[in-house]
C-alpha cells in the first residue's frame, strides 16, 4: 500500500548538495516502491558543498527527484560552535510555524538524529495526523557528548538532550538504530524492547553501477606500478588517519607499497606536515573528488583502509558508509577497529586489527600484499556479496516499509 511519508532530518543532503546522504537515498528507494516522500531539512550544513539558495523561511524544492522542504538557517563556520547548536534549536522552532496542512496528510513520520530537538515537532505532527512515528538514531545523544566530548552528565544541554532521548523512545512506534548493539543502552533509557530495530547504512546501487570517470589530472597523480593502499573520505579526527601514516613510515623501506589519501578535512594540514617532516615519499594526497567519482577511484586501489579511534562508545557498533563503498568495489580491507560489530570480519573480506596500532596496520598491509591476486580477488568477491545482501538501499527500504 502506498504511504505518504515525511522525513525530518536537519542535515539531509544529496549527491549534488553534499552530505548527509542517508535520508535522500532512503527517500529515493521508498519512492521506487510507490510511496510519496517529503524531506524536511536545514538550508545550511557545514557538510554541504553546494547548499541550496533559499529566500523564504520554508522553500519547497525538488532535489534530484525528491521533494524537500528547506528550512532557512543561518550559516556557521565551525562544526563545534554555539552557532551550530543554535541552528539545531532554530530548525525545530521554525518547524512549529510550518503549516502541515499545506501537504498531504502523512501516514508515517521519520525523525532522524543527529539533532534531537525536532523530536518535539515529529511527535506533535504524529499525534495531529495519527501517523506512525519512527525515530531513527544515527548517533547516540547525549551519551556521545559525555563519552567523546567529556561533557558533564549534569551539563544543562546533556540534561535536555537526555530528556528528549527518553521522550522519543517513549512516544515512538519504532526506534531504528544504525548501530546493532545499541539496544542495551536504549533499554536503560526506557525503550520498550519490541520497538527496537536495526537498519544500518547502505549503498546506492544505481550510483555505484554508473560512476563518473576520473579526470586525467587526477589519474596523473596516482603512482605507477605500485601496490596502492587507499583511503577515500573525510580527513578528520574521527578517521584516525595518523596511524595509517605511521604505518606508512614503518613501511617506508618497501618501495612497491604506496599510500593514497583522497579527500579534505580538518586534519589534512597536520597529516601533510607529518608526511613532509618524515620525508614519506610513499604517500600521496589527492583533493576531494565528486562522490560519483569515488567508485572509479576505488578501482585504482589494491586494498582499502578504514580506521577508528579506541573509544568505548563504539561498543554499540559502527556503520560507516565508506566501508560499504569499499566492499562494493571488491577490494580487500584493512580495518583498524574495536567495536560491537565488525562487517569486515562478518564478510571475511580483509584483516581487522586493533585501533591506534600502526605496527598491526603495517603487518596487515604486508600480509595482503604478499597474497596472490586470486586470494585478494576472493576477499573482494566476498565483500561485494555481503554488501549486496545486507546493505543496498533497496534492501534497507524494504526493511523500513515492513514497519509501515
């Protein structure tokens, strides 16, 4: 049965606008099933590369085939700033002034964190229209502030977010977690265990099957006749890339192994400085490329790397988009992690090692380097089979639709 679905996600972007992509891909996949979608999103995010141009408080726009309602928000310069927090509050406040009767009555409302403030809007609209309410938790707040940001549990923001978290669990018909091991925490906050569902991140097959080629100037930056250890994504604190570069330092005497990091981010300058200080001629940095070009870049790698810090918060699990892109590219993976789940181990498609351990990373790289092409290809084939079975948005949208 066709449903009218509203998705509330302040940070919902698109391939053209920029990250975050999950709500966009989910909306596209649900539309393919015959449902009607509207996505409520903020007009500015620090992750947007091409933010929408809006003049009014609310602007309706078709974004690459998906209906968006943009809520006009002021820009901010830093991801960790009062202005960003204010934009979260403002997004929710402005939504209370949106006329919900200007759209077709929703059958289902999905509210997706990061920000928990719009839980209030989602609950109000759900009650107003007697619509099913699904709360999607991508990151666990306020626990992330406490464990990653060292914010006191008695901090007023933590107290408010904690109340919103418990309120959301109580009012939701279902709570969808991207993190498979988050159930225990949510139960401790009052969630009915019957409401808990895991639906992880995923891949968009249409995009991956029709990638854009790399420009000649990018191809010319890649080393020739080398075994390439590749990373493609944000060069940020969370990605623990300093340990990959320390592994590159350990493998400096291996002339055939070369490291390529593609992307931009807050840590790029520090990473480049490390490479220059240590005279690492086995490392190449390439500027960020279009998302549609990522599959073409991954085909230039011999193996892919993804790493994490050693944070207790990861006990609830991980669900990284780039990991699934790597898997679809049929590349063996070195995964530096300690978490409640490990897709690389589950798929048997690479080598997982402890986080923040350059020696273990280097050993894993040399082990894969020593394998035959056939052995590495077998790892890659298992990776793709796993991601197609568990992580395509066609599959994930069907799991969502089952909740309706």
